[in-house]
C-alpha cells in the first residue's frame, strides 16, 4: 500500500516502514517537535461547554 506522508506529502510505502505514517525519521521527528512546541492543538469542546455553563451560572446569581 502506498500513502502520502502527512508532513511532506511524499509518497511512501506503508508496509515495512518503521516511520509510518511518515516517510522518514526526519518527518516523524519534525511532527513530534511540532506537538511538543504546541503548534498543533486538539480542540476541546468540553472546556468550551464548561465555560458557557460557568457564564450561565454567574448570570443566574445576578
């Protein structure tokens, strides 16, 4: 199976690739560095809902 590296978009063979889904160790480490530098973020809908609930609670006290 051939896929594209999520970082550089180069085609790479999936089977027997120790760095999959990346094409190389370099792309794998660059991606890890981006996560560690917090350049990627996972959306947290629960935190947004909690802040809305807190705002509603404050409005009820007024």
